[in-house]
C-alpha cells in the first residue's frame, strides 16, 4: 500500500515538472506575445496534421512506383538475357559452318542446304550469305516468305565488280571482322519500310589469311516477336531503340497520340552494341495523390480550420496595432528629433522659446531647461553683437527673413563662437493657425573655411598660370568660346580663339554672323568621360607671324559648368629647334669627315688597286708601239689590244667614281633601297682593304628581302667601317691564315621591340674585345687604335639610331676562349617579311 502511493506521487511529480516549466515560460511572456502564441499554436498544429497526411500519402505512392519500376526492370533484363543467349547460340552455329567451309568439308550446295535448315529452325534469321575476301557474293540463302515479298533479298544487286550493294553499316562490319578476326555485329539498318535488320559477320580464316565472312541477317521485329514472353508483353511494352532513341521495333504497334510511358528502364542490347538499347516501358496503375478523395476531404477541412484561425489572428493583430500606434508614433517622432544634426528651435509670437531639440543643445552647449521659456536676449547670443542679433530676431518675428536663410554668429556655453545659417518658417497648428516660428540652424564653420580655402587656392592657381612662360588656354568645344587664357597667351596671340584652334590643328570656331544653334559640334554624341580620359596629344607647330616654334600639348576636359572643353599648353621651343638643326649639321659634317678618314686610311690600298689597271694600260700601249714599229701587228691584234686597254681604263674609272660617290658631301636623304645593292656597293670598297690585309670575306644575303627606307650611303659607311675594323683587328693580331675570315650575313628577323627588321651581322675570327672596351665602345673620341680618332663607332651608332635601328657588339666564345667578335645592326622595315631563300657569296683575297 505504501509502495503504490509512493509510485503515484512520483508519477504526479514527473507530470507536474513540465507543467511548472510551461507555466513559468508563459508568465514571462508579454500579453501581446501570449495572444500571438495562443493564436498561432492551433494554426501550427493544423499545418503539422496536414503535412503528416500528405507525407503518408506520398510515402504509399512512392512504394507503389518503386514496385512498378522494379517489375519493368526485371522484365527488360529477362528479355535481354533470352535474346542474348539466342544470338550467342546462333553465332556458335555460324562459327561451326565457317570452320567447315574453310576445311573444304562444305561446298556451295552443302552451304545452301545448311543455311536453309538453319533459317527454318531460326525464324529470327532472314538470310545467310557467304562473302569472299573482296565482299563478292559466293552463296546466299534468304527465307522463302521474305524472298517472295522482297525479291532483292533473294537476288542481291551487284555492281560491275561483283561487289554486293550494301549500306554503310554492312561495309563497316565487314571491315571490322577483317581487322579483328572475330565475329562482329553491324548497326541496325533498314532494308525497306517494313524490315529493319542487323547483321553478324563471322570471319573466314584460311591458313591465317582472311578469306571472307559468313553473314547472318536478323530481323529485329522477329526477335521481339519470338523471344518476348507473352506475360511480359501483356504487362509492359518492350522496344528496341537506336542511338538517336528512334524505335526500331516494339511489342506495341505505334499509335498516333500515344502518351509516353511514365516508367522507363533501358538496358544495352548485347552483344550487338553500337548504342542499341532495349527499353522496357510501364504505366502507373493508380491515379496518384491528387486523385485521392480522402486526401481532398482532409485538405478541405484543414484549409477551413486554417482560414478561421487566420481570421481570428488578423482581428487580434489589428487591435494590437491600434493600441501600439500612439506609442510607435511618439517614439518615432522622438527618435527623429534626437537623430537630427540640424538644430531646431520653436518660438511663440512674442519670441519666447517653446522647444529645442538635442542637436540645438549640442551646438550651443546649453541644456533644454536653460533655453525653454527664455525671452531675448538669449544666452547663445554673442555679447558684442546683441543689437545685430535683436535686429535679426525682430526681422524674423515680422516674417521678413530671406528664403535663402541668414548667416549669424552663435555663442557656446564655453565662450567659443561659430558661424551658423538659420532658416525661418511659420509654425502652423492642426487648425491651420500660426502659433509661432520654427527656426532650423546649421553649423557652417567648416563649409565656410573650405570655401575660403577654395577661393585662396583659385587665386594661387591663377597666379601660377599667369607666371608661366608657356601659353595656356581653354576653349569650349561646342561654342568655340575662349574660356581661359593666361598672360603668355595674351601676350603672343591676344584674346583671339582662332590661334587656339590653329595650334590645336582644328578649324577655328566661327561664331560671328550666326547663331549658336547653327554651329556644328564635331564631337556631339561622344561620351565626355571617355574624351577626358584620353592622354594629351603632342605636336610641334611653327607660327610664321611670330617666327617661333611651339611644342603644343592638347587634351579634353570637363569645364566647371559641365561643358566639354579643350585645354592647350604651347611652349616656345625655338631655341631647341635651332640647336637640333645645328646638331644635325655637325653630325653631317662628322659623317663626311669619317668617310674622308676612312678613305685616307685606305689611300695606300686604293693606290695599289689603281696601279694594277694603269700598269696594264701602260704595258698594252708599249706592246702596241713596239709591234707597230716592227711591223708585226695586224688589225685584228691591234683591235684586241685596244679593247683590253679600254677595259682596264673603265675599271680604273669605276674605282675612282665609287670613291667619289662615297666621300662626296650630300644631305642625308632616305629613299627606297635594297639590301643587296647596299652590300654589293660596300664590297667594292671593302675588297680593296681586304685584299691588302689578306683577309677573306664570306657573305650570306637572303633573297626577296623587303625594301628599306634608308640613306644607302650612310648604311654603306656603317658596314664599311665594321668590315674595316674587323680586318684591322685580324691583321693587327697577326692571326693565322685559317682564322683570317670575316662573315657578313643579311637576313630578315622579327623582334618584340622593333617588329620586322633586317639584320646585318659582321662576324670576325679575331681576338675579340675586352669587357671594358665593349662598355665604352660607342663613346665619342674613345679608340683602341694608336692613331684612331674615336669617332667611327660613335658615328655608326648615331646613323643607325637615326634610322630607328639598333647596333650591338658581342664576343664569341668556344667554351671560355674568345674566338671572335660580332657586330649586329637591326634596321626596321614596314612591310611583312617574305619567305627566306639564302644566296651565298665569297670574296677571297687576291
């Protein structure tokens, strides 16, 4: 008895603990939250009930669908297994026949007999063919019923070579069987609109050689008709599909408007393959969740309950909204007043302060109690401006305050002052009567400071522009109006916008004698932001009236009023241009001097070269005189001797003409020149020096090189200087005969920096250059020769760089030993480089 009462008390305590927790949580809620929970709890329970019913129906429906899917899968795999076993069995029969054919145990008649027997026992086979190695038909048997209906199956068409006319799928299967030496199935293809077949090709191997195939044709429709069990075809639809999901055959005849099956299972149609699939299709037997009457009844009752609970909840919600509207409005107005940064002050008709917001108190430093109820003078008025402040107050109370506000000085509680702008408006109550004035005050101390700084900055900027030696002007693009011009511009060009347009290279704006609306804006429609982002355009302009050269830089910008304008800076560069002209004249004289020095160094070689034709002329003349005196010279011999004398004189004249053309002073003139002609002319002069120093020259010149726009005499001067320096280096180092060689190579190339170029390289087999010499190689008046002037390579570099080219020197190494030196000259071309075909020339010393 004691035990049962104790157990009952424990159960009551266990039940009372959750109740105590619930009631504790409930009492902690506010009345509005209790109303919300009391309304939403029944709604939530109804929704949970409806969700449970829907989940139960959905689970039962899924169970049914899974059973139906499993049934379709099982039937499809059963049909696929039966057809596969049948095809493998037929393949073994064909392999046996193929073996007998190759062992000569079966001739053509015996083959036809076995084929007829096999076709009768295998209704899925519509024909068996024996094809030779070239695909010619040796024998063929077709099912009798199909032979009568389709004559071309019984008598296959052949072309002139005797090859059977078959579709591409048959040809591919035949080739695969020949390559793999294994039975191969073809893709399904259509004989006609009533018969779709596929073939199996069994290779015939005669002593390791391919001798043809045995071909069996299967009717896809017959396979489904004979090997799909009746109970399977009654339950589901079995179909064969190709790679494009086209139905080849099916247990159900195609019907217009047939609804696609909801349950589908595909399995590969082995061993045929080629993307052919066997598909099982099933249909759902139930109407689903939506067609269930019980479901709709439960749903309707649940919706009705939810609608009633929602109505109750909306009614309680409106009541709570009305109750909290006043509190919310009061809190909102108070929060808005406290968050404003603008000071607000309200006064009655007599000027007594009736309201100030926290921002006004924060600005002045006075509390709300110190300001409300006060009459003028107010504590935030500066003591030295009481009369001015009182005058502004009377103007405010009379309603004569300007709409743009008034600027006043305000005193803080700590004694500091700040600038403020005050706006005054009448205070209207709910009945439309004016009860006082509302004043808003904004601290403008920082804004006024920034405005003063901008004014000072503008003055400094204008002073700087006025003090520049360059002419600075700004022109409105749309109206052609000169918006700004500094002192230098006004001094040189006056205040005329025509000079700005002329310096910028555009037509001057013509605003005289017409309206602005008639002007044409050449940049109208273009985005201003993109025009102002474009970098400055630089050009040099000569002003004839001033006899000055100007470096002009122009760019577009957006003027202060938003208009598109063009700023122009014109710098006087007359002195610089004169210095450049003087430098060009000095460079020209240095080039002529260099050529004269080169010819002076080669004077002995030139004299020796001229001495040979002159000596020959003297010998021919002496011989002619001697033989004429002896009377032993006939007319034919005299004519031959005179022709030889003329050739030697012409040779001497060519040498002198070439030297005069090389050293003649002329203005640098760029013209179309061929690299081959430049090299040939250089070799004529260089050959004299090379023969004197016993140095051989090998040249490699690519054919079909693009035309250069250069001064050929200057380029010849560079090449001659490089070849002469190489010969002098070899001769001075007393190199052995096998190392007295120079190579001149001219080839096209492409570089990332210059693009398409022609490369002239002079390579010698001399002692090379020291590292410190390479670093100072192009310095003016620096030379490693005892009698050198040091202007040759410096001038060569100036000539090449004036043609926008590059020159460089480098030593050639064999392991760590220097075996020569190479000078490379790159001259840019504008035309694309053609295909390179090299031509070789050699110049041996005589």
